């Protein structure tokens, strides 16, 4: 918990926590967490995608790796547990495993870009490590060398991630932890309406081509689209209080556990936006920056977690994305949720109880020992 506090002060912005892909603050976070990994007896390296990788090596020849991971990047004005808690629990578990002669390397990974704040992409770090980057992604980013982080699929035995729930369910059912069934798919869209800037005082209301009014209609349509939809960013380019917005850009984030429903909702919203553009005499730009399908967690590995938790463990879908969604493409992946106060996340008020974190640490340690028994 003290480490979460200390790491929570490594930020690229004054007075609030923001750490974005490949920034100096991210390198600082890697250096700090790397020092804790070394103290725990791990070898430490940073890969070409700025992922931090600690390893408790196995003595077994040809050993594969069990990874406990999460992300070290954050959203803007973030809480200090979304991501880092899962990495630091991994370091603590590895510390407990020293001298256990595990039949696999135990790795702790701090991924470098789960939130995707810098480029609106997500999972740059984990997708680079799994060799799942698309050419489009590399075209969108400055750090072209990250594809060199690719590791062979055969190296991975299993992936475990502990993460705050970022929702109110565990608090509601009074459970310290829960396990995740699926990670909801998400579509990240970047769009713009283009109208005509004009004088705010002399242009009659019925003769305007106001780009921001177009955005406003789409925001309200998204609210009623029947899926989880959010316009998180919106900007008038140039812009002044006495100028009618000529160009307005916005982002649209759409989620649903059912991929067909999510895709249909995105199609419907695009049609609505096009109709708004026609009616208001605007042009529309609409780009799907990234689409990630719903990722079911591995049933076998999840049952290892469930057994490690013990009686009456809550299973739930995750509305939030996690690196486990990517890791599930290359090896069995499972997630443990930790109760968080009021379900608050992506906000500095994010908080967890030390006793719940202790439960999560204990559950992951048991799960690692169970895997050691099975693969020994
Ligand atoms: O957006 C998400 O779901 C995650 O916090 N990156
Ligand atoms: Mn997260
Ligand atoms: Mn997050």
C-alpha cells in the first residue's frame, strides 16, 4: 500500500496523477517498480515497448512463464490503484515465492499502455509483447520500434491479473474479491463535424452551420443507444466565445459484452451522425481507431482462482478493458477483482482496503502454488 502511495506521486502533471505511454514519468515509474522487483529477487528488464518485466527464474530447463501483470500507465487525473495495484501485488507474490523452486518462470509485468491516453489506442504494450500490433497501430504512433518486444507464444503458460473492480458490485455483495468471466469488447471512435466558423453576433440562428451542435446531437443519441457509450473528449478547433464552431472533434467509446450488439450500436450512431450532418449542412469524419472483441477468461485457470478464493466467490463480467483481454489470445488468462470504495475509478478518489488487498495477494499466491503442483 505504501508503494502504491509512492508510485502514485510519479506523474507528468503537477498536482495530479497522469502517466502516459513512453513519457518520462512512465520511465520513472518503471525505474521505481523495477527497484522493488530487484529487492524481491527478480531479474528486471524493460522491453522495446516500454513494458517492465521482472522474472523469478525457474531452475527447470525449457521452463515456460506464468505472468502476473497489469499496467503502469494511467488516465489523466487518475487514481493510484487502477493498474499499479495489480503489478505491485505481483511483486509481493513473487517475493513470497522465492526459494519455492517453481517449475515455471514467475514473471511480473507492468504493461506500458493499457489506457491508450496518448494515441487513443489501447493495449499497445501487451499487444506488442504478444505480437498482435496491427500495421495501423504502428502507423499511428511515433515509437516505431515497439514491435521488437514480441515474444513467442510458446513461452507463456498462464496469465493472472489482479485489478480493482472499478464498479460497485463487490462492495454491494460485501465480498473482498471476485473473479472475472469476460472482458467486455470495446470500440474507440474518433470523429469530427465540419461546418463554417462565422460571427456569433451577426449570423442568424437558421443560417448557421454549427459543428458543435452536431456533436451535441450525437452525444445525446449515444446516451440512448442501448449500450455503454461515452463521449469522453470534445474540442472546438481554434474556437472563441464570439465565433460559431467551424470544426468540432470528439471521441466515442462504446462497450458491450455482446460484440454484435456493440457493432450494431456503432453502426446506428454513425447513421445518426450522418443524418445530423446532412440536416445541418455539415461534413462528418468518422474513424474507428480501435475495436477489441469481448474476451472470455479461461475456464480452467479461473477455476484455479475460484478454488484459491474458497467458498462463495462472485463471478462477474468486466465492463472495463484489461491487458488480460490481449493475453487471453496467447495463453490461458484469468482475472481477480478487488473491491474498491464506491466503485470509483479513473478518479483520484479511487481507494481500496488493505485487508482486501491482503486477500487478493493470498489468493494469487495460492493460485501460483496450485499451478506449480499441476505443472511440476
Ligand atoms: O478503458 C478501459 O476500460 C480501461 O480502463 N482502459
Ligand atoms: Mn486498468
Ligand atoms: Mn483504467
